[in-house]
C-alpha cells in the first residue's frame, strides 16, 4: 500500500457534530503515520509525508523509518544525509528534526519566530547587555564553515571578550538557521556535533514563498483529525486559530469525546476503529507521541508518565493494539545485539510472541553484523 500526501477539496461535506472516539482517532493517526501497514515508499517521501521526524538523538529516525517502510535499509537514510537530500536542524517546537532539504528551506522561515522568541526572552538565560544583532552577524560569517560548539565558543570569545562564551554560542545557534552535518546523525557513527548555515550546506536560499496554510494542511495529513491546540502543540507556533478559520471551507469537522472541535482533510484516511493494528516498536522522541495537546489517542495518562521522563527524555515505545503499552531499549555489546522490553501491563501470548518477532526483525536490520540476537523482558 502506497501513501501519498493528502489533498483537500472544498466541495466535500462537513461532518459537523460527528463524534470520533479514542479508537477512531488512534486508527486515523496510525494510518497517517504509516503504522497500520509497512509502506512501499522511498525514505525521503516518507520523511516529507511525516513533515519531518524528531531527531533529538541521531539514531531514532532510522528506527522510525524501519517501523513504517517495507523496504527501508539503514544505509538509505545515511546516503540522504551525506548527499544533502535530508538535513538535521532545529524546527518545530525549537527541537532538532530530520527533514528533506526542500522542507528545511520551507519550514525554517515559518518556525523562525520560535527561535526569535527564545532569544528575545532569553528562555531562562540572562541576555541583558548582549548585542544579539552583532553576535548574529559575526556568527553568520563564522558558520559559513562547519564549526563545533567548542570552536564557536572560542571564536566568539575573541570577538566579544566581555561576553559569556556559552551564552554567545547559544544565542548564535538559536537565531541562525543551521544544519547539523554528518558524520553526526549517521547510524553507527559518533563524534561531536558540527554546524554550518543551512544555506551554505544546501547551496540554496530559504524559501520566501512558504505559508502557514500549507503547514497546517500538511500537519492534518500526517496527524489529523486534530484541534487547533494540537497543531500549535506540534509546531510550537501560536495564533493558528486564524489559519484554521481561513482554511475552514476546505476542511471537515468532527468532535472528540470531550466535545472539542477536530479539523481534518476531507479525503484523509479515517479507518474503522476495529481495524487491526500490528505490533510496532517506536523509537525515542518519535513525533507519534509528541504531536497532540491531548495524547489520549495514542497513550493513556498513566502510561505517559512512564514514557516521558522528568529530564525531557521520551522513551522508545511498544505499540500493542495501536496504543503505547511499554518501553524498550536496544544495544550491541561484544557482538550480541539485544532488545530489552518492559511492558506496562500483561499482554496475550500472541501479542508477546509478535513483540519478540518484531524485535528480532529490528535487530537483524539494525545490526546485520552481530553474532547473535537476544530479546529480553524486564
């Protein structure tokens, strides 16, 4: 089954007042997140359909694509990054995302207001006395070449001897659109993060014709049906109510079980709530669990507290019947690749077997050179 980005049509009927329960929203989300079936899509097409993948750590996007695509090989994403067809950079919510080069240029102008707000308010830092425009101008020149944080702190300290090098570097990295370049982000590779201006890395200018309308429509295609608050939670932007109001003639509306208005594309998939959902292993920080103000469609509040840690880590999730039912970790030591699984509640023997089989498939894909594979329940 091949998934393409959804389109809209203004002539579609409005389903105002129709209530979509939790399972209905769950199956709609899974379908749009390419998790009801593994899809025959190139990785770059999937990344664009998903409007990027959160990439706070280097490896989760590889697993996220493997869980969604039928023929994904880890080298495919590594090639996209090294050939500059895909980029790791700060976008939605002010967090690091993996996006196509085209989306990097289109989305950063829309999300720049988030970064500007961080610098304007300090985001918990004391920026009093800091000449941000001067720092930005100097840093833009320096970032025309790849720089590590250590290098930038030293270079900015030379130019602004009275400033705090850490604060100078933070302000520069926040306000300037930067790409985090390979080998950072390549499966199995380490090393310090190094940044360069996005335009220098891609050899192209930012897209000045991009629009918030298009962004909201793409969000609905990948995460809908959704409320205005959901779209704002995913993007980190405010004021999207005006955008949705402008788009209203192109959308259909529903209600959730709490009476909140949900907006959607007329021709987007909304599977029957009884549609079977396969076992899936979702990586750390996956947008599946991060992109709605109300996450009940994918995880209960009780389980959310076990998935979201107090220090901002979002653990990898086990999906059983479409909902988060546990966490998992993977590692390779001394030639043995292992997945360790912690289920929040007991599952059927069939589901437990399916979890093991999915974990074994992941290990074979991620660590083909391993001597052996193990799956453990803790």
